[in-house]
C-alpha cells in the first residue's frame, strides 16, 4: 500500500483533500483534459487542471507495483517526473524509479511545478 499524505496547495485546492491511500495499481496521475473521446487505458486515477505553459501531461506518471516493489513510472511526459531528486522521462534516459520505505518526493514536471507529492511506503 502507498499513501500520498501530502499534496502541494494547488492539488489540495482542486481535489478537496490532502491525502489519498493507494491500494489499487496502477495509479495514474495526469492533467484534466476536455477531450471526452480520448481513450485512456488505464484511466487517469487523479486528474488535476493545469494552465499553459503546462507542467503536467494528460498521462504524466503512474505509481505501480512490480517485482521490485512500489515504483513510479514516467509515462513519456514532456517535462519529466522528479522522484527523490532524480529526473525520469523528459530529457533523461530513465523512466522508472523504485520507491523506498518511508517518505518519497514526487514532482510532476520541473522543479518549479506546483504538482508536488509526498508518497509514504
């Protein structure tokens, strides 16, 4: 199980809560889209709005579980995902990071992104 106990203030304001317990994987985070015809598999689990210039992609990152444990995988986002200070996606060659026990920091986009999450394992 993974708990997102702390969101940045922009996310809290949009979703009306300050934590989410993740007990079903994959858990996909992305930007709200006005495209209703867009087929998304798996569907976005947490969709938040963003304004141009976008930090958040429609399908930005997912939290999943595999043989190594709980992981974060960048879904090919333009700006990438920063996990515990390491860039995934964007201009990097890595797209996956294993989350360690305790608190993990996830930033969707660049260092100035308002889409910052803490994830407890």
